[in-house]
C-alpha cells in the first residue's frame, strides 16, 4: 500500500471507522481526535452530533459547516433457526449492489465478519438470473450453525451492520477508494478547514459540525442548528458525478478532478441566491475550479438547517464521488484539496457586513 501522508491517514481513520445512523460513536471519536487541536471547545447536541467551535478575530456572525458522521448500513432484525441474520437497511440501498458483499456485524462481544448470501448460478433458472433479487429476502451468513451459536457470538436484534471495504490508494495515487466517503469526506474537509484557520484571521465564529443520522432524515443537522443558531450554513457532502459509463449529462454533469460541486438545488434545498453569488465570487477570485450541478433526488444537511429558526441562508458544497451508497466509493484528491481551499476562503470573507449583504432580500 502507498505510504500515507497526514491527510491520507486521517481519511483512512475516518472511513475505516464504523458508524451507521444512530450508532456514530466510532467516527465521532476519530473526528474529535483530529479537530480538537484546532478549536476552542467541543460540545454535543443531545442526539450525539459533534460541534467544534472556533472564535475568530472579532465577534462576528456564526458560520456553520456540517459534514455528517453516519454511513449507510444495516441493522439486525432477527436470527433464524439456522443462525442466518435477517436485516433492515438503514439509509438508502439499491438491492443489486449487495449480494455476496462482505459486512461487519458490531456486537458487545466484538465485531463479526459476515457475507450477504447469494445462490450460485448453477442452480438458477434462466428466468431467475434475469430478475433482481429482492432486498427483503436477503440474509447474512456469519458461519453460525444455529440461532443459539449466533447469539453466543453476541448477535442480537438492533446490532449495527457496516459494509466492509479497506481504504485504498489506487494505482493513480490521486484516486482514493473507501467505504463511507459519504460522508466522512465532509468531516475531513471541516477538520482541514479548521487546521488552516488555526493561525489565520477570520471575522466570525466558525462551528464545525459532525452531524448524526443524516442518512435517515437529516436529523442531527436539525438539532445541531437549533443549538448553534447560525447566521450562514454550508453542508459539506458528496455529490454524483456523470463521468462513468451509463451515466449521461441528463443524470449528472460533474467529473472527478474538476473541482468542488456548487449545488444549485436538490430535493430538499434551493441554494440561497445571495450566498451562491458570494461563493462563486470567492471561487473565481481565488481561481479555484468548481462545477455547478443539481440533484433531483436526495439532499444534504442543508435541507433542515436552512429552515431552522428564522431561516438560515444555506448552500451545499459537495465532492463528486463515484458509486455512492455501495460498499466502496471513489474520489479524486484534487477535488478534496480544492474544496478545503474554497471553504477556507469563503469563511475568511464572511464578516458582519458581508453576511448582512447576503441575507438582504
């Protein structure tokens, strides 16, 4: 494996951590470890979202940056007589990406390796081979001989189940592969932005948030934003690229390596026009590449932040990420570096005057 530098080591630690919605303790602890040296204090909302605060050079507006800690996964619902695990998806899954994939079942006695069972093609009829297998009929094999043995291993209803995939630097070292880039990459960008702002001046108070339960309804973003009461907010997340076979420019416009995505609208948020104008001005002024895009389905934490309290001008800044909501996704390191740079420059310019200008109808 390629020797990991500081950024790659952080990305590995964040993506290797296991944390489905409602069970984000591992990635939250990793984020805390990395961001704590660069903030003034860390607090939490009552659902478990991490909130890092950094006070700037003056008592200016409150700026919220949110990356969500949780990843899509599954939950044990029951164990059958033969020791096979039945499960419930937690977050959005397309059933065709699951068969024969390795998973980790998290128990109080330790982690257990399992695999989503599949039939060999030898016993499938020609008709059966053409049909997608229903997710509701899938099971996980942990090698137990019966229910009692599975329970002895520590398996019980409610256990988290996490996709298994090792962090990998590809042959092209700018291409990175891992589980949970959605959205540990957003958490990493928040951490790196805090790192770069540590000794620099910014005329505001910045809140870097690792939200919980984004994949099941943007829940942690709602509670965290009510606690912070931000003046301006950014959801830092992953986005869909259109640069793979079978995806057309009607589905997605962006490509890996061409810069962060500025999301004009998605299913939960219309980008605030004043904030969008400001962000594009910052990107152009600093010659940071970017891509304008839209997402007809799905949404980011901005979906609940922007309608909290009296309303919070919000915008989603995302990174094009291949193979979202599967066991492994792929990003381009240049996009990561440029997204961090853009976020830092945005924050540096958000003084009280600029925020009033943005908010003004």
